[in-house]
């Protein structure tokens, strides 16, 4: 899902920066390095929490996309079959009005003996 390497690299970089800060502060006062160590753990926990939230957000987004694709698929292929085999003329007459019959007739090429696509 989320790039594992990205978070691993971020953690490494944060640890390097915080270790350097800890070492410099230890030269000034040893108690300051303890503070950095405690904050280091909190920062890494927050990064882990952020990673979890990002993964959950991606999962929700992916589920939404899958639902949309399935909805389109069911409209294009009702009951996993071609529309003309599942939906009869009454469906379209009810949805678009009785004038749809004339529109379909005008759109069809009568001497063409293969499937024809008509946009409504």
C-alpha cells in the first residue's frame, strides 16, 4: 500500500538528526539528552500513527474506486450479460420516454448485420 521504504527512510533520517541533537546537547547538559531521547520515542510513535492513518485512507480510497468500477460494470453488463439481452425496450421507453423508439430507429443502420452502439 503505502511505500514502506518511504517511512523507513524517514525514520532513519529522523533518528540521525535526533541522535546528533542528543550528542550536542549531552555536551552541554546530560539531562537534556534524556529529554531528546523521550521526545525521540514520541516522534517515532507519531510517525507510525501517521503511517497507519495514511494506509487506512488509501484503503478507503481503493474501496471507493472498486465500488465505482463495479457500479459501472453492472450498468454496462447487467447480470454479467449484454444489455440487449437483459433490458428490453420497455426499460428504455420508461426511462427516456416513448420518443426513444423513433430515435433508435433513426440511429440504426438496417443493412448492417452486426452489433451497433447507440448513445442515449
